C-alpha cells in the first residue's frame, strides 16, 4: 500500500449528489472521492448505499487509489468511481 494515500473511515451520504462521499489524504492534502447510488447498486446489488459501501470498502478504496495514481481527479479535485 502506498503510505502517501490514506482513507479515513469518514464516509457519508450526500443527498444532493445521490452518492457516498469519502475523504482521501494524498501527500497531506485532502481530496474527496465519491460513488453514486446507481454505480454501487450496479456493482454490488440493491441495498442501502452506505451499507454497500462499507461491505465493499477495500475494493472501492483500491479502485480510488488506482484512479488517484492515474491523476483522474475532476476539475473540482474529486475522484468519481464507476
């Protein structure tokens, strides 16, 4: 694991974005990652978004790390998982 990328356990549900959002610290800077309810359900089946996220946290953090390493942040500095 790259020690420069850390995922604190502080995910939350964003009603406006209809997404689970979670922080990531990269070299001391905090960014935000997100995955929509639709993407979670497509990947892991129907269910409560936060429950699906928590049950699959390791896989989602691995994907987020790959996206961060490939510099896939959007113009607001967010990383969106699909």
